[in-house]
C-alpha cells in the first residue's frame, strides 16, 4: 500500500539530529531537508559521519537527539520507504547463494513472514537484473562476482523494492568505469520516475555531473543545497580543510 | 611438606606457567588455540605412552609438544586453502585428533591411569602420591617438578625472545618488516602452549588449562594498559585463582580443577565489574556524568545554530526545546538547569541565549580546541 | 539377547540420526555466521545446567536435563555477548572464558554430587563423552520432538534466517527484527547442541556442529542444498558411527561418530567439484596437458592488464588469434576455457577472463616464474 507520497515536498527531513557512539557524537545537530525527487550526494572526509547519517535515516541507529521524518511521517512507521544499498565491503561474498537469490531478498519485506517468495517476486527480480545488465549472471554464485558485478547486484536488490527513496553508500568505490556508467544510468532513470536518490559519494569530480543537490558533512552539516549554489571551493575547504570534528574534552581516543 | 601445601604449590606453579603464554594468545586473538591444543595433544601422549609404557617419560612431553605444533599446522593449512573459515578450521581439527586419542586409549590403554576422565579433569588430589624419587629420597611431587621446569622454560623463552614476541603480538606488520620471522615466533609460541598444556594435563586436565591460559590474562587486560604489567598481573591473578580455588575445593570437598576454573571466572567477573576505568560500574558512573555534559553541549550547539536566525524564536524557547531535540521534558529541564548553573546560558523570559562562554564551548565542541 | 541388542542399536541409530540432522542443519547457519566455536562454548557451558537440573529436581528425565543444559548454554551465549559488548576483551577470549569457567563450575557441582551418591552422578558423567549405548526410548523421543520443532521453525523462517545471515543491515532496513531473529537462531543452535550432548558428549559436540556444514559447503553453492547435505552427512555419520561402535569392541560412540565425520570432511575437501583440492590440481594438470588452453588464458590475462580498472573489458577473438601461433584453434580453446569457468563472453562477442581465470593465470605465471604454487 503506497501512499501518494510523491506529492509531499520533502522526502526526508532531518531535524536536530545528534548521533553518538559511546557518548562520542559522530553527528551533531544535523538539519537537512531532502526534496522529493532530487539526486543528492553526501560528501565529507573520513569519519564525517556519512554512513552514520544514512543508517540513522534507515532507522538502523538510534539518535541521541533529534528526529528523522520520511514524507512528513515519523521514521518508525516508514519501513519499506527506503531502499538501501550498503557498502559492498560489509558483506561476506562467499555466502552460498546466487545472484537471483540475492536480488529476490529485496522482496522479503513485502512477502511477509514465513511465506515463500513466488513467481511474481521472481519476475520482479529478473526485471531488476535486466535493468542493471546482469541478466546473464542470474544463476552465478556470488562468490564468483567481480566488484562491479557485486555492486550491480546490490543495486538490483534495492530496485526490486520499488521504494520511493534510495540510499546508496559509496556505490562507486572500487568499481570499473562501465559499471559506474551503468549505475548512474539506472539512478537517472529512477530520478526521472520521481524517486529520491541519496548517495554517499567520494569522488568530488563527478558531483556536478551526477547530482542535483549535495550535502557537505563533517560531523555537522556544513551546508546543503543545489550543487550550483553550494558546491563551492569555499564550502569544500570548510568541510575538508578543517579538523574532523571530534569532541576535544572527553579525551577518549577511540570511537 | 603437607599434601595440601604440595597441591597448592603445584596449582600455583601450573597457573602461572599457563598464564604467561596465555597472555600472548589473548592479545593475538587466538585464545581458542589453547582449547584446541589442550585437546589435540591427547593422541600424541597416548602414542608416546604406548611406545614407552612409562607415564613419566619425558618422551610424552616431546610427543605432545610435537602434536600441538602439528595441530596448529593443520589448522592453518586448512585455513590457507581458503575452503574453510578460520574458526571452523579450529573446530574441525581438534575434535578429530581428540577422538583419535580417546579411541586409542579405549582400545589399547583402557586399564591404565591414563583414562578419559582424568584427561579432561586431571586429578590434583592424587599428585602428592606420585613423588619424584631420586636416590631413594622423596623430593616432592613429580607434578611440581614437571610444572616447575616448564614454568622456568616459559620464563626463559619469554625473556630471550622478549622483543620479538612482544612486537609480533602488538604490531605484526612491523615485526615482519624488521625481519623477525613471524612463522618462527608463532610456532615457538605454540610449542610453549603445547608443552605447558601437556605438563598441566596430569594435574588439572585440559579444560582448566584453557581457563588458566585465557581468564587471568583477560582479567589483567581489563586492569592494566601496558604489555609487561599485563604479564605479571596475569600471573598474579592466576596464582590467586589457584590458591582461592584450592581453598574452596578443600572446604567443600569438590574438584580442585573445577574450583580453580570457577575462581578464574569469579576474578574475571570482578574485574569486568569493578576495574577502575574499564569496569562496568566505572563505565556507568562515567556515562551518567558524561550524558549530562553531552546534553549541555548539545544544547549549546543547538543554540549556537539557531539563535540569531529567523527560527530563533521557535527553536530557542525553553518549552519547545524538548520537542526539537526530542528529549523528555524532565531531561530538558535538567540540562537547562545545569547549563544555567554553569553560566553557559542566560534566560530572557522564555528564550534561552548562550553566553559568551557557552558560545565558546559550543564552538570547541564542534571543531576541537583551537591551536595557538 | 539378539533382539535386545538390535533394539538398542535401533534406538542409538535413530537418536544419532536426529542429532545428525539438527546439528547439520543448524550448524550450517552457525558456520556461515562465523559462530562455529560458539557451539564449542555452548556445549561446555551446558554442563553445570545439567547437573543443577538434576540437583534441583532429582529427576533424570531427559527433558529436564536438556532444559537445564539449554538454559545454561543460553546464559553462556548471553555472557559472551555481554563481555564482548561492554569490554575490550576479544570475542575468542570471551568464548574461552565462558567455556572453561562454566565447565569448571559444572565439575565442582558434579564432584559435590559424587560425595552424596554414586549412582546419581554416574548417569550424569556420561554427558562428558557421550554414552550412546545408554540412550533410552524416552531419550530418543525427547530428542526427536525437540529436533523436529527446531527444524520446523528453521524451515518456516528460512528466508528470514537466510537474509539475517547474509546481510543483517539490509535485513533491518526491510523491517526484519534483527535482534530477535538473531536470538531465535542462536536459541535453535542451543537446542541442537543440547539434543546431542547425551550421545556425543560435551567435548565433541562442537564437531557435530562444524563438520557437516564444512563438508556440505564444499559440495554446494547454494544454501538449501548445503543445509540438506549437511543434515544428510550428520545423519550418515551418526548412524555409521553408532554401528561401528557397536560392532567393534571398546570403541566409544562419540569419538567414532566424529571420526566418520572428519573422514567425510577430508574427502570433501579433496574431491568436491569446482573447489576441491584434487579438482584444482587436475585443472592445473588439464591446463598443462592441453597446450592450447594455457597460452590462450595467459593472453586473455595479459590483455586484461591493459584495463586494470575494467576487469570485464573484453577483447575480440581476432586479437587473441594474432597473439597465438597460427595453428591454434583459438575459438575452441576459448570455449573450453568457458566450460571450465575460466573465461567469459562479454559484450559484443569479446572475451575476458573470469575472476577464477585470473587467479588461475596468476598461479600459472607464478609457477613459471619459479615461485611455487
């Protein structure tokens, strides 16, 4: 049951969000408004809290303060609104399964408890594979995939959810040029269809080409907005040039 | 020497001898190798026994040490083949070897002191009855001599290879760079573990060896921060486990080895809870004071962001603060009160304002202490 | 006399089969989640539970003892989690501590019991090494009921457990209650372990969890077949082990089952297709024996080096032909390489090495350069 969320102005609203690990803040008082249908990049140096922000938006970590709203509604009821593409490196790729199976896993939230995924889900998975150009690999064990292939599979898994919002964490990391092009094409198609795309990105060069909006993050939100306005050298220096924001007083070295 | 004193001495010597190599195992995150080795050396001992028919022969020690090293070698071969993950490699090798040992005992040595129960459990209580006799004079329990020698061997080995072992444990990359053969160090450590396990077998059995190798060093790990102290504290804790364990076993008339293992658990739990900085109690206390501190700083950062902006009227009003920050009202009140007490905010009617000091603290919180 | 022997043997075989199936199935998940040694810790931690259950209830009804074992094992897993989450003690040390300390407490309780009555603790001691011969009908019934329940839950929640094991973060993102599922799966593992304690004993139970899964993993690239094969391996080893141990005198059951398992694992490691060691060396041998394949693969490999960012960049057959001696049947060689999974067709009729093909080529290169396999 999809509400007609596409009409709501803001896909994601983050308000006063602070996230801390062991009492060390990794995100400070973040305010962010993601317009529906935008392609937004999140950039910042290492340790800036980019992955944490994604996880907080996904509801995977609990904030110490502030909140996240999805299409104006509380995060808690918003399962299935965001399709997640995690960092490739966090998965164990020697798991015994094949490509089509991984993609079908994207339907598990829809299928519900105990019931098996059926023909409808299988067809959706195959369609998603076709979109990312991996149809020939459907039965390939995932242990045999290259980096670019792995990334495409994870994207297909997200596509199958047909969610209004997509969040991708470093999808272009260590991926070959054709795969990068293929992924961007898919993302553009999604954006054309009115989906909201948020990507944690590491390559500053490609931001003006790939994205409409950008958030510069370094523990706090330095600035966010349209790329043309906000992606300036000054702002970049503010984000990357200064120290990574760490609480000086608490003295704990490790997070 | 009374039998009780003999037993305590054996226990203490065994405990210390085990805790020393155990420290390296804990730090290298290969603690369960001790479990694997202490079980897997069984077939080595049995074969040596069947060949020599002498339970006291030093050949047993050598055979067991060799089997221990073989065990580690097999585990690594399995892991390096990339067919089996590391933890499963351990879980495959030692039960197989142990089973071979048990079957050998059962078939060929069933009626000897080397029975399966004592293998696991040891029998410290019987140790005084097995005296080392030299020239017709009783020189003390054989187990004490054996473990004493092993303890000395371990100490010597650690002293001789101090730098190499420490570096290989704390910084393996650097050690390799400096030309210390990691393989040699690794296998010498494993040999030390095997020999210790064998010596301790007779007295305390395999399970207690594991307890003594892992728990006291882990306890020390919670108490100290540098490497050398960890060794000595670990040894001291191990000795304490031995003495206390024996006391309990004596009082309640139960298994000595089991009591010692249980005491290892008690002391470890005590450290887990009560260690000065890392203990759970200390953590909880610190967390409480930190939470309040963090709350104040979050409040200041929030004020810094929103005061003197258009949204100021809305965001900095005391009553609406708790909604923006998504805090319980009581917490909001507590934090505001603390901030006011520390002169970090001033209140003008309903609106909160960060003072100069408050603003400075907020900026420090975000970007770290300014240099220069 | 004969009938009696047969009856006991049937019971033991049945019990071992139940045990094999559950530990094979649930062990597969533990294996994939890198929890193989957790099984070892849980088995040892169960001992005080067994003894306490007897001490408190005076009953040796298997269900009661298993409940005690399960509770103690479960508490053991919680203790491990607590230590790992709240202190800097590493995971493997936490496992070792729980394993040894709980077991030691169990020993203390056992020897305490020993003083009171010899008969009481005699039955309990069999939990150390297992004494399959002592299995009674009610033991096997209890095992079968618990085992079936565990397997049913596993099958019902199959896809949830699969996703949890593969990608817990994604699972959470689609709304699965990850913490609770994780707890449930661990609980099922504890049940599987508890079922087997009487047959194989505390010390060897961990092998029952690890070995079937390790063997099965070599034969299958997908989860369902892996679990089925693991269960089959478990059943076979259980039954065969019981058989051998009853036929040959002074062969205790637990160790025999473990040896049968270990033999199967070794055979699997060597013989399994696509992964097995024999297969690997055969393939290398076949490459050497087929003089055309080796060079063509090496050409593909060399070409792929021109595009380090793009491992799937293909090159046309024509290019490879120019690199090879004129008599070489490059097309056929490429087809055969594809059959072996060493090369793949890419867009536009071009060819590129697969990741396995690249590894193989590297190995050949190293070998030729004299650096050993």
